[in-house]
């Protein structure tokens, strides 16, 4: 489908309140109907605020199958930080703008492609928080002699580490992270090879990987946790876990945030403020958190 034809469809069919849209043609679509991403076209429509359209729609447009994503601009920014939907990333990275009423999509794309603003820092923090969860899971499984579960958690942790290394090099991680890492002489690539192919027992390989993670990643906890540290320093009053989990900058890591906080306390990078009595609770003292 020509871009001009798609622009005509957009003008006639998409809510006029939309800020704009990006269309991405999936070059691999059509050769196997069993693939998850087998749509010829993917259309990302972005709105300023709340919208009434379904988040995802599967439609036919001028004879071609199209997957349509409807997102608010805040939801799109969330997706660009967490990188949970590969096809939305492809739309932003490789798609064609068919409408950009106020220039906001162009600006957002520019910031994303260049890691502008605080994007790099936010993506590093999300990657580290996810890495930490898998790292702790691997240690726990190995301690309980659940070796295969420890191996799986370790592999997932290394993938997050690989994503961190790509981000630090100014490369946006995609689905095939290890393919992106090929040719790069990095510690995590070597560790991945040692974990998957070595003469040691599987348990020994996991132990060695955990030690390497402790040295290379956990030691940089303060560096990777700067978005959280900045929030903790933003006021004199200590923060409760509930306040932090509800903070807009922490919503991407709300699941991992309690673990990150406890690790930061353990490393003496932040400290607890005990003795806070919440108005709606009696008989207990709440723990709050302060940056050093």
C-alpha cells in the first residue's frame, strides 16, 4: 500500500483527536501464518490524553491485514522505556509518519533514537531492576538445589545484563539481543558462552556466573539506580514504599522496586527511617526510606 493511500485511510477513519500516527510495514509477514507478527502493516495511533478506542485492533485496510495500536502519548513513553512490545518499538524506529499534528511524535522519535533527555538513565534503571530480580531468583534456586530453575533465572538475568550493555553503547535492544551482541567483545557475551558450554557442572557454571554478576553489575547499583536516588533526595521527608510505587517515574519497575530498595539498604546506599506511624494504621511502625 502506498503511503499516500494510507494517509487517506487515516484521515477518513481515525479519530480526529489523535495527535498522529506511524505505519510500519512488516517485511517478514506472510510467509508463515503461525508467526505472531504476521500482519503486513502495523499502525500506531497516538492520542494526547484518554481515548475511547480499543488498545489493539486487527483490521483489513485496502486489502491488507493491519494491526492497529491505540495509545496515549504517556502510554507510548512507557512502552519506549520498558520495551515490552517489540512491534511498537519497530513502528517508532523504522515506521513512516503519516500524521503528526503538533510535531510531538517527531520529537518523541528523535529523543528515543538518540537516547535524549533522561531516556538512557530510565532504561538502564529498568534493565537493572529486572536483572536484579532474576539474579536473586537464581541465587535462591541454587541455594535450594533447584539447579535447572537457577539456570533459567541466570539466563534471563544475563539477557537483561546484555540489554544494559547495549544501552550503554547507545544501541536500542531488540528481540534478538544475543544476535545484537555478536561481534561485541563484552563480559556478558563471554559469560553467556561459559554458562551454556563449559566443562564444569551446571551448578558450578551458575555459581561462577553469579560471582561475575556480583562483581560487574551489582557493584554498579548506585549508578544504575539514579532515577530512584533522585526521587529519594527530592524532599527531606522520608518516602514510604507505597509513595515510591505510585510515583510516575517508578511505575515501570513497581514489581521489582521493593527488592531494589532492600538491596540498596543492604549496600548502605540508602537507609531506613523507622518509627513512622501512619494515620490509618495502629499498632505498627512503618519503614520509610532516605538517600544518604
